[in-house]
C-alpha cells in the first residue's frame, strides 16, 4: 500500500529517486519492474508491473469503436513505458512523459494505494488548493455520510 506525499527533484537526465520507504515494496512486488504512463489529469501514474497488467488488459478489452474509449486507450496504454529501478533506487522518466506532464525539476510523488501519481510540483500545489475549496453545491452524493 503506497501512501504519502513526497517532494522530490528530477536530475538532469530525467531520473527520479524513489523514496527509500517505497523501494523495498516495489522491489518485492515486481522485482523493480514498473510501468509509467500518462493520466488524463496531466500527471503520470507509476504502477508495479503486476498491478498494471490487469488494468491494461481490461482497458484493451473494451471496444475501440467507441471514440472516447479509444482516446483513453491511446493515452494510457499508448504512453505506457516499462521502467526499472536501478541500483540506486532511481527510475528514468522518459522525455515524452516528462513533456506530457510538464515535469521540469521539482516534482511530487503521491501514494495512491496500488500506484503512485507523479506531478509537477506547481500543478500539485494548485490541485491541492482546489481540492479543499468545495464548490457552492457541496460534495458529490457518493460522499454523503462519509467522515474522516
């Protein structure tokens, strides 16, 4: 289970050092084999390979005759890239994915259960501000009665 927010930096070659607290779990789950892909929200998703494979299979089993589904398949599966933890616990974020998510130097790695989101730091801070500013019409009905 991946959780927590970590502010990090990409090096000049586009490598990201995975926080030590997550390295062992990633190494154990997928022998360091991961999949990095685009998310419609303009961040990146980082999955252990074994968690990614059923998602890819389900997505590709959907009808490509529906243009919205086809667009999602192109985005998510088309951008998917296999990455491997190196000996120093880093992954290389491919240039096309860095460009898609507008990642420069400062980034944020956000644990989301079975995966991580990778955000440009400024975009993440902006998203966080919007997340706590609830609209006038309140919370979605799915959250009625939910409490923390």
